[in-house]
């Protein structure tokens, strides 16, 4: 390989890497400015509370980087709610990322309420109160 071919190959590889980075950023859609969770060990917590139950039906913790990658590559992470319905993370991803520290995103489905939040080692919201969570009718995003 000649020197010109090597330089051309390295340049094309560099442009491809730059394009992948731009597409990744656009697909994940980070909030404007510097997010409070950026650069920290951020985790996304999800709890599904069904009406009439005193414990969460589903409780999950994901690394935020993993969900970012899934959404950036076009996969749609989902949670089954009420066996007949699926909740897609992508629907609420921008709202979740824009939450202030310690706040929860509340979504009401037919027979369940879904709570989502981002937590880090230094920022954790207080635990949910089972009495108010199961029958919660407060304002929140309805999807």
C-alpha cells in the first residue's frame, strides 16, 4: 500500500467514526446543556405499580449507558404492562432525561402506574409510599 492510499484509508475511517458519533448523539437525543447525571454512574430505575396491590409488580434497574445504546441503535426496550400492553421506553426517553435530580416521571396505563427516574450514587429519590403509589391518581404523563 502506498502512502497516499494509507492516508486516504485513515481519513475515510476517521470520517466514518465522526459520522457514527453524530448519528449516535442525534438518535439518543440528550437534553440541551449539561445534564446533572452526565459523567456519573447513572442508572434508570423503573417500577410498575398495579391498582389494588401494596407492592410494585415490576422493579428494574438498568445502566443508562445500556438504554442509550439500545435506543441509539433503533432497538425499543419495552416492559409488559397488564399482559396485553407494552410500555416502550423510547416514548418517554426525552422527558426522562430532562428530569431534575431526585424527580420521578409518572405514567398512567390502564391498570398500572409506571414510575421512572434516573439515579446516581449521590442522587436518589426517597422510596415510594405503597399506599399512595398503588392508587396514585395524581397528575402525571399519561401515555
